[in-house]
């Protein structure tokens, strides 16, 4: 019996522990999308050298709202709020529709 290498890769841990492929499982894809949006907001804000409070002031909201938007568990992202954030960071929002990946099984 060979021992598997330990990993810190979250996707690999999910595959091993739950026998779910996060790249094709519909529920995992939704969670990943929420995380991706939160991470994009965080990355863009920090790349611009802004704190949550500074971004909040720039778009006319509070620091706690920015904190919520940067939380992967938050599901209330609106296109208008994302546009306000993008504008404050001198960026634009890009939305695309892509085909669903068929679940292997």
C-alpha cells in the first residue's frame, strides 16, 4: 500500500476526502464562483493599494459592505455594485455566459 503525498491544495483535498471533482460538480462550481468573485474584489482592491475603508468611501458605502463582498460565503453580489467597485478601481466588469461542463459519471 502506497502512502499518498500530503497536500494543501483545497481542490485535491475535496477530491480525496469527499470523492467529488470540484471542477465538474455543479454545487462545487457554484461555491468556486462565489469564491472567485470575492477573491477578484480583494485582489483588485489590494493591487490598487486601497483599504476596505478607502474603497467603501470611494463608492459611497461602508467598510463592512466591502468586507462582506470579499467573503466567499456572501451571495449578494449585484452587477451594479460590481460596476461601482470596478469604476473606483479604474477597471471594468466583464460578464460572460459559457456552456455548462457535463458531469462525468
